[in-house]
């Protein structure tokens, strides 16, 4: 009975391994690429840097005037002013009313006309402004979704105009067909390495086609199969290893030379990391909703309030732009006041009073009182973080989890609710940066920590992190590549026997 179980264990590992080692090789190789080049994205810093400065001498309408002229009665969810569409100033609004809720629109800031029918010429003008006017732009067609635009964040802007720039980086831009703004950039290097990295690692060949709705199921199933192969391989490897006394050859492995010996040794050396990466890859998909608490997020109205009509006596746009090189204005509501965030080409935004156009600071005590209402539970404590830690940290902009807005210092507000919710809040702007609860922190450990090893003592000591990750990836690659060769030889041998 025991020998029969061992036989089935060997057969299961052999035939599942023949299938899965090809995926293992692909995952280990592409994982190294993703350490340095992630999926293409337009980071907030890049977007601001490429926006033309707003000219305070231009006769720009106020936000209330522009919304009224465009026939938008209800206050939008989000309202920004930037020279982001064909190089001219526009109000970019996200609608909040009725069937159009969530729809992005652009309003000409000089006439109040709603922009529509963004054509190729408009997209080329937006791309030229993004490039600074010193490079030529070439229209490359309209695309709904391609290998560099699978992100769901782009859904509201589809279809996308694709434009190529004649710059040194060979940048390809994607321009929204709704607002005319650039929503994604991808350099030649990013596009090349995307195919060798994120696109193949995340099995994106199954996205944007007839497999699209089954993509998550396919990834889950292959991850589970990978775990099974790694587990059975570990057991088989240990069973075949002589701990007490060596084989007649003097080796503790039954395989004297060749691929079988290397596969056995690599398997024992890198079994734990291989199993860890397969498991954490599955956890990245939040299988079966394991990390979904079922609770709603923070009640933003506690700090944000409702964005109503522009107040009477509001300062002119020209007054708001008087502070210097301003690339974008964003109207927000904080602590019962209408304010404006003024963004330059770099650094943190300046907070302006909407009536006086003067720089203001949020009252810390008032902000704490308001933040206590983010979750319907008592506040356990508020920490002031002036450096990154295990749960609030930043990565290089174009890596897998990099490129977000992670300012310092921030407040970590911990609530005494059943889910032990934490909210990270920027005390400078009053913006809620993110929230996390016990299930999401479990995901942080089981996915991000185990998969990317984004542990600060390692990340802060690069290239130590690089060396550890590359070494373990090479070990996993060797394990998988030898298994792939062994599997190919087995299939060829089986084919010869079948033909015979």
C-alpha cells in the first residue's frame, strides 16, 4: 500500500511537472525583470512634470462659470484645471449625477464648451504638449485595449488614441477619447520589457480576448497546480535523499549525473522559496475573497464633506495661479471649507483658500476630531509616521507597487472596530491616502511580503535585496529549467514508444 502511494506521488509530480515547469521558467525569469521594470504606468509625478504651466494672464473662466456653461448642474466628484487637453487649459471633471456618474469630461476653460469627439488631431496636439513641443508626434490609431493598457483604471477613457513621439526614449502615449488628456505613457524600454516581465508574468495573454472573463480562474488554477507540483516535488526529493547512509555511488542522491541530479539538488535547495512564491502568487489574486472583510471603507464625508457649489466671492483663477509655476489646480472640500490644491511640477501641493487665494494650513486638532468619524468606532490611537514602515512604504516608481503618492509625514489612525481598521491620512492636505484592516494586512504578509520581499531592512540595504532576490530566482529557474528538459525528454521517449 505504501509503495503504491509513493508510485502515485511520483507519477503525479512527473506529469504535473511536465506541464507546470514551462510556467515556472516563465514566472522566475519574468519576476526578475519586474524587479526593475513594472507594468507601464503614468505616475502622478510624470503627469505633473509634463503638463504645461498654467498662464495667469489667460482669460480663464472660474470653475462655477465653466460648469454652468457646460450644463453641469450637480457638483462633480472631482474637479481639476490643467493644460491637459491639446495643450490648452481645460476643467477635468468626474460627473456625479445619474447615469453619467463616474464619467470623465473636459470643459474648455476659456469658453465653457464641453469637449467631445476627441479626434486624431486633438490627440496629436495633446501628445505634442506632453512632449514639450520639441519632438514630433505620429498618430498610431485607436485601440480599445492592448498589452500595455489592461489596467481597469483606464476603462472610463476607452477607446484610447495611440501616439508615438520621436524622442530618444521612443515614448508611446495613450490619449483619452473622452477628455483628450494623456492617461498612460510607455517608453520603448518599458514596452520591450513589459512583454518579458509583467505581461507574461501576470498571464495577460489571456486578457482582452475571449478568455478575459476567465482570466482570474486561469491564474488561480495554475497557481494551485504550481503549489501541488512544488509540494509533491519536495516530498519526492526528500524521499529519494539518503540521510542515514549514502547510495553505493557515495552520493546521497540516487542520480549520479545529468539533469536528474541537478533537478534533485536544486529542488531540495530551493523547494521552500519555490513553494513560497507559488503560494504568495495565488494570494495576490485574493482567491475566494479571503482578504475581503465585507466592510465598507472610511466615511470620507467626515473629513471631505460634500463638494457643493462654488462659494460666493471665490477668488479668480488668475489669483490662484499667482503663486508661480502651477501645473494643476484641484478644488477640494476639507473640514467644512472649500480649498484648492495647487500643484507645481514637483513636490507637494500648496493648499490655498478658495476665497482669498492665500496659502492655508489645516488645524491639526480639528483634523483629528474630523478623522475620528472616518470609521464608526472609537479611535484606539493616532501615530505620526515620519518614516516608512512595514505597512506604509514606497517603491521605485516603475516597479510593480511603485509610483503612488506616499508622502511623509502621515497619520496612522487606528480604530477599535472588529476589523481593526487603520487609515493613513496626509495632515498637510487632509487627504485619505489608504485604509487597511486585518484581512488586508494578512494579504500584505501573505502576498507582498512573501512574493516581493518588500521588507524595509532589505529594501533599505540595496543591493542586498537585489542579490537575495536574484539568487533565489536563479535557483528557482535552475530547478524549473532542469525539470522542463527532463519533461521534454520524457515526452519524446513516450512518443517514440507510442509510434513503435
